[in-house]
């Protein structure tokens, strides 16, 4: 069994065996600070990890959709209602961490990745 974290709900579920699912170990859970992003490079993809609680980790593209700059790990973490968000540190567009939806510019979207915690390590589906 592994702990899958999707959006804001952590669910224990058996890992299905599929050839398209590739989980990459990103870092130890203890390497992240709550409400602070960190950038990782997995399979040539720059990804921003955001820890909200020991059971809630989000992974989004590190590349800012509005500018193309790799800065999202330095974004401002917050919430809009019950939805966790990250705001671009450059022009402050606000994105839903779970869906990638941009609240301030509907034509922009931030790529998201599923995460899970296995044996104290954060893994990202790439």
C-alpha cells in the first residue's frame, strides 16, 4: 500500500500496475518546509513542490505560464476559500495548486502532477 495524495485529500490505496505510470522520487518529506516551494528536476522537467501539511504535497510546473520564467517554486502560497493556491512571484497571477486553474486569467493554466508519500519520501508522477 502507498499513500496517494491527490488535490487536498490523502488516500491510502494499492498501487495499480500500469506501464504508463512512472513515479520518481523527488526528496524526503522532511526536506520541505510548510508553505514554501522547492524546485526539483525530474526527467528533465522542472517541478515546484509545495508542502502544506505532512499529508498534503502539491507538484506543479516550475515554469510560470505567463512569462515562461522558471520561478513558481518562489511563488506566494495561500488559499482561495478552501482551495490551496500559489501566486506567481512576477506578476501575481493566482493558480489553484490542485487543478492548475488560473483565477485571474482564465486563458492561463499551470501544469500539475500527482504526488504520493512512500517511506518518508515524496514521489511525483511524471
